[in-house]
C-alpha cells in the first residue's frame, strides 16, 4: 500500500511532467473506517491515481470529485456514511462514516517540502484550502492560536495524530507527516528475515545489525539497510528516539546484552529480546549487576512478542510486530 510519501512523490512527478493534480485527504472518520485520518490519494487529470482513502469502497466517487476539482479549482469536502445514499452506491459498509477533503495541488515546491522536511505538518482551512506550515513545534502565519492549542498541536505532531481544530469559527485540518517509525533488529537470523518483511509492509524503516559477515548480507536481506557492526556501536550511532523500536534476536548475550544496554539508555518506545522465560530471567540478572534497576529492565519485552502460540519464524515475527504496534498505540499490557 502506498505511503504518504509515495502519494506526494507521485503528485510531484505528475506536476513536473505538466499534468494537473488533485489531492484527497481523509480528515474525519466515525465508526468502522478502513483508512485512518490523514490517509491520502492523488489523482491526475487523466484519472490515474495512487494511494487510498477507504480501502476501495469510495475511491471511484472520490476520483470523480477530484477530477471536478482539477477542472474548477474548487476545494470540496465530501461526506460518505450509512445515512448518505451515495455511500451505499459506492459500497461503504459496517456503519463507517468518512469525511474527505479534496484540493487542487498546484505548487510542486509545497509538495517537495512536505516530502523532505519531516517531521512537518500543515494546518489547512478546509473552506478555502489556505495552508499554514507547522515546523519545530511552531505554526507560521497569524492564526492567533492560544498556548493551549499550540501545545495540543505539538503533541499531535509528536504522536502522529492528524485532526481537525475549530479556529475562529472555521475548521482547520492538521495533517501530520512524520518520518517512518524505525525498527532496529539485532541479529541477522531467520526470524529477522520474516520480521523485516512484515515490518516493511507496515511502513517501518528497518535496519538489521549483525557483526557476523556471513549473516548480515544484502542477499539474505534485500532492500534493507544491513550493518555488519557490533550492535552496541551501531545502536549508539543510530540514537534510538521515541519513534524507534529495538529488538534483539541473536540469542547470544555477547551481542544482545550490549545492544540492550544502549537501548535502555535511549528513548526507544519499544525494546524486546528473544529467549525463554528462564533466558530472560538470566538476562535481567546480568543487567541488574551492571546497574540497571527494576524499572529499567521492565522496559524489555521478554520473551519477545505477544503470546499467540507462535512457533515458526513467520509466526514469531508477526507476534513481535503485533507487540510493537500495541506499544506504539499504548495498548500494551505491561502489568
């Protein structure tokens, strides 16, 4: 599935080739909706499109409206829901309501900025399409925002929450565009091969770290950043932040423990380590001996992954990614 970067880069390519382009953005969802707020679809003047705003059920109608916007330049706000006759015609089901904002994209420099200057956000007046940029926690322009609103906007950007604000009696949509979440995988092992695939599909930027040259190869991990460094050195250089997950999978304390030491000193939102309960208990004892307290060690998810009864590398990989996603959305039961 195309990411926000894919959609905007294609829009920029179309503009560069002389085509006219419209962007459709999900600005609100209620009930059952297959795509989150902020999802985008780009349409050119020939009806070609990239991206998704519903998973398929309303794309045809949205593309038609986007072509109208390309023709007349007028912004549109489209509402699809179970009480809307048009929604049934295009197949919206399960009680889901979706609100779509459609605008003509004319300035390639704006789109280039949105793809290259991340994290970044835009605050768009959905009545006229006027935009203000949000960078480094500050909103350009003169919207007269209260400190409370500014604080909320900064938190929304940090947490990847695109949303609508009512400002001066007008609706403004905050679209947040962050760099991808990062996943640092220590150990170029068979579970890692499966984990890399499902993580990339889920829009994580993945780096595999293993000093063993025969393991850490481009052949075994095509299309992935592979570092044949000692894990602690690599993780220190990569500097995990609040948008980074770290997983150690070598089952070798000489490789896993130093990586965990660096990860525990970082802001990584998730840390996990492969091994049985007995192995994990021994791991925690080793970490305690070098100064990590109980609160520190509680950050390590071990044995790694949700308890799905997984046994194959693919199943274990899915359980790990599921746990990472749960942590990302604060749905992880750490009790």
